[in-house]
C-alpha cells in the first residue's frame, strides 16, 4: 500500500503564522486588562493586609524628593556639585521598612565613610611622598591590605551580623578615595563632598523613618515571639479535642491549628535578623535602651524545640494511625488522660503569651503549669500501671503510649519557655499585672456565698485565706 507524504508548502506555513499572530493581537487587549485587574486586586489586598507598606512607599518617595533638592537648587548644587547624587543614592540604599534596619545601615554607612575617607586621604599623601614611581605601587599595596583584611573580617559571625554592610562600604570608600586621588589632586575636596552628601542622605533617611509612622523592629520581634507561643498553645488545645474524636467522626480535612505551628519551625533566621536590627534602635515606648533582645532568641529557640516535638505529635493524628485497633478500655483511658494533659498544656504558653504581649509579670502561667504537672503525673501513673498493659499486645498500644510519652516531654519544654519568659520579664523590668488573667472556670470556683451576699474571693494567697477562716471561727466561738 502506497504511503502518501503530505508536504506543507511555505504558503501554508505563512498563513498559519499570520493566523496565530492575528489571534495573539486580538487577545492582547483582554490579556493586558486581566493582568492589570489582577495586579490591582493584589495591590489592594497587600495594602489592606498591612497599611504600613503603603506608608513606607510614601516615606521613601518623600525622602527622595527632599534629598533631590540638592540637585534642583543652584545654591546647594554649587556647594556639592556632582557629588550631590551620592545623597540620592544613599537614601535609596539605606531606607528600609523598619527603623532598626534603616538605623543599622545608615550608621554603618556614615561611620565607615568617615573612617575610610580619612584613611584614604592618609594613604594618598603617604603614597605621594614616595614619588611618581612609588605612588601607584604603594596605593595598590594599601588597597590590597585594606580589602584583604576587611573582607576576612566579614566572615566573623558577630561582625557579619551587625557590621557587614559597614565593612563593605569601608572597602568601597577607601578604594574610591585612594585610587581617585592618583589622577585628581583635589582628593580632600572630593572626600569632603562625598562624606557630606552621604551624611546628609543618611540623616534624612533615618529622620523620616523615625518621625513618620515608624515601624520598630523590636516591637515586631516581640510580637512574633508572643504569636509563636500562641500557635503552640492552639495546637495543644486542638490536639486534645481532635485526639478524643472517635474514628467514625474523623474529618479528612486538616484543621487550621495543625498548620499554624509549622510556621514556627522556620523563624530562626528572621528572629536573628530582627534582634540584630533591634540592637540599633533607641529607647521607644515600653522598650528601653539596651533591652535584652538576646533573651528573645533564647525563647525562640525553646519554642522551636517544642514545635519539633509537636510536629512528631501531629503525625499521630494521621488517619492511618488512628484506625489501628487498640483495646477499647485502654484507648478510653489513654484518650481521657491525654486530652486532659494536652488541654492543660495548651493554656500555659497562651497565658505566657498574654503576659508577654502586655509586658507584664503574671503568675498565671506558673499556676497553670502546676496543674499541668499534676495531669502529667496522672498520665505517668497510668503508664506505670503494669496491670493495664500486661494483657495487651505491644504493637496495638504503641501509638497511644508514644503520644503520651511525647506529651510528657512537651511539659518540660513548656516549663522551659515559661521560665525564659519570666527571666525576660525580670531583665526588662516588666510591671506586675494589677489584675491576673483568670479562666472563667476558676472565677466561678472562687465565688463564696455568705448569707445573702455573694463575694468573689480573688487574688488572695492561700496562707491569708487560712488566717481569715481561723479568725472567723474564733470570732464565732467568742460570740
């Protein structure tokens, strides 16, 4: 059977290309319109979620406008010349979203420019003394030494965290001043102009960032740590309810609390960056000078350690594991004990987060922690009761025992977090809460009825209650 080869002619290819081009041109207006609409909706959502980003954009525009006056006004331009452009460049480079980041970059740039400019002028004059032959050799040698030493210093972790930008600007400024001085005799004038414009640009950026709708890095770090603690509490409380749900009632959808804690696992670099930027911020609001920012890193590390244990606990909400056949009697006992411990555990970090947000010392987390330890002791006694386990198959009860073991380990993690928060409160001189946060159940339990009068006995230490009751009994006996 003969085969038929279909050969497309150049005319057909041209027609097909023209057709596709026409179709593309026809669909182009609609495509552009859709992209514009999507961009507008995304920008609107971004502005609604965090209006501070809109303010930041306006502040940067305002700073650029102010610093551009050095170019627009002839009197100012005559004083600085082309070097006025360095002020504009400085504002663009230095201005960041938060005050801490802006101050860190601004101060690094100013100090590095001053020191490096001075050393660059000194290097130029020392090289000039060696004559025409030795001058380029000495300048190259000075540049090599400075660049090598400063670049190596950038590898030191502590220097890199706070002064990396300053070390880079130091190398740049020294090279610009020292090298340009070889061809230009007015090296001092050039250094003065660049130094002045960089100082002006940095100061304008820092002042506008601080005075107009400031975003403090320290407050952002403070709220981040408190929010992460709340996420741990939400999971632990949610786990208690979810773990008690029967197999038939299990939902295939993951609850929101099972996703919240996962964001805690990746916050280490963010917390370290925020703590380094907060170091540069002056005293503001409730955050005093030399606020213990390193303590937040300690709390953050403990929170992540607890989150990793929670991540292991989350695996046991997997439907495949929950459907394993466990003896009903043991399953009921373990569920009740685990639910009680998990619910008590969840309250501790949430109460600690409330105190941290308000920057107040509160004894509520420690009181709640004592109740949590009692629930943990009950669960331990259940695990140590050999009469419960001796007739059971180890593989059948292994998931329930593992969940109980992880919950008991989390008690120690939560206790460490509570102690670290209390230590922060002492280091930062938090004020004591006037009114302790009390759960509604506790408030009801503290209502004492005497005759026709209902008195709410709150915030009275136990030793005072005993003294009061004994005094009342003595009064009744005397009567």
